[in-house]
């Protein structure tokens, strides 16, 4: 009787361990840690509420707080041509003085670089190749 119980227990234990292994290695559960969200989905969930879907600065939150926030037009190519990729990256990472929140703790550097590239798409500018030291 006792041996039977013991072997049952061992069976259950083995089962539990193998479940953990399966869960730990299955792609569905690993996705969160491996997968950086795409720039587009990051933009739409974290930025569009202020900057608007196409970068014009007309997101819901910007419209409600229009008296507090001076929104840049990320789709204005004349303006965006004057901004270097490094300047855009820095403001995303560290935030701005006029209401732009810092995302340095929420996003990884590569994710923020991808956001810069994504934002460039709004104005179809390429970013002047200034070195970081020449900015600001
Ligand atoms: C709470 C509203 C808000 C959110 C959310 C927000 N921004 Fe901004 N953003 C601003 C404001 C206001 C400015 C103007 C600059 C400042 O604050 O100094 C700005 C400026 C910028 C600039 C600089 C443009 C320039 O003039 O050079 C970039 C690039 C930018 N934001 C990208 C982003 C990205 C990418 C996200 C999402 C990860 C984001 N922003 C989320 C409000 C917001």
C-alpha cells in the first residue's frame, strides 16, 4: 500500500515537472520576454494618444491638454528635416520640457531606435547624419 502511494506521488511529481518544462519552452509563453513589440504597435499604444496615429500631434490626450502641451508635427517634413535621429532618440528616451514623457525605462534602446525610424515615415525624411555630439 505504502509503495503504491509513493509511486503515485512520484508520478505526480514527474508530471508537474514535465508540465513546467513544457510551459517554459513553449513559444507562446516565451514570446513576452523575447519579443520586442513592433514599432508600430509601440507607437499606437504609447505615443498615438498624444502624437496622433499619423504624427500630426492631434491624439486625444493632446487635444484635451492642448493648453498645456505644444505638440510638434512629426509629419511636417520641413520641420523634421531639421531634427537629427539622435535628437529624436534622446527626447524619446529622456523626455522633453513641454510634456513629452521619458520612455527610457519602458522601452529598450533598439525599440526606441525603431520608433525613430517609424516616426521618420510620417514625414518621409531620413534624418540628418549629424553625430550625437553635434546635437543640442
Ligand atoms: C503625454 C503626451 C505624449 C506622449 C504619450 C508622447 N509624446 Fe512625444 N512629445 C510630446 C510633446 C508635448 C512633445 C514636445 C516636446 C517637449 O515636450 O519638449 C513631444 C515631442 C516628441 C518628439 C520630438 C519632436 C521634435 O520636435 O523634435 C519625438 C520624436 C516624440 N515626441 C516621440 C514620441 C514617441 C516615440 C512617443 C511614444 C513612445 C511619444 N512621443 C509619446 C508629447 C507626448
